């Protein structure tokens, strides 16, 4: 099974930007590199110019390409290896960390996609919990500022099918 290593700086950026935009979807690029066993995500770059709503995020492809060119020109040994975005739970409709049909339409082979679900906790409004792995390492979960968060990774198999990847995350492992 392919794996995705999410380094602490990338994890921190994804979680903070997702909580900061809560009630609207979040979107950003994943920077890192590919290896035989999967992907290593070193950094996550939120795309600030994305138009957000509770149900979707609309990208500005021109600005996204600009960010991609900047990354290539900096020659840091990193490349855009995929993207991340959030799904926000609404009152009667909890979010799931799974690509939607609309997400599937934008996925490309050879890239990694991280989907983050955000749902309000039924406990204290400022509740926090330790991060932990989901079953078989297929994602991580935790509670931040009263929001239950799940992070999962996916890869496109063919035009209409994706597969879930195992996540290795030092933050979730308590390292």
C-alpha cells in the first residue's frame, strides 16, 4: 500500500488554515517529492485567492500556475505533488474526508490529494485532543478548538476511481 508522509510543517499549515477558514472550504498546494513507496509532503501552501463557500472552493488556475512556477524557479528540490482541501460539516450534514464527485473531476494521476473533514464537536467549544491514527493508518484525527478533524489521503486510480493511502504523520504519532 502506498504511503504519504506528512511532515510537521505541512500538517501544521493544513490544520491552522482549515480551522481559520472554518465554515468555508479551504484549499492549498502540497509541496514535496515522490518516492517508490508514495509521497513525502514537506510543506502546504494555502491558496489565499481561492473563492470559498461552505460547499466548494473555486480555484484561480492562473494564480495556481504562478505559485507552481515560483516553486520551480526557487530550485529547492520540491515540486507540487498534489493539493489539500477541506470539507466543512453543516448543522444536519456532517462532513466526510472523502473526495466528492466534483473533487474526482479535478484529480490527476500521479498526484496526492489530502481531504480534511471539519465537524463541530458536541463537547466544549474550545476542546482539544491528541491526534491519533484511524484504522489501518488510513488517516489521522484530532479535535482542535472544538472542531473534530479527520485528515485522509487519496490517489486517482482511473478516471472515476480513487484509492485511499496510508498516512504517516509524526504529529499523530506523538513524535
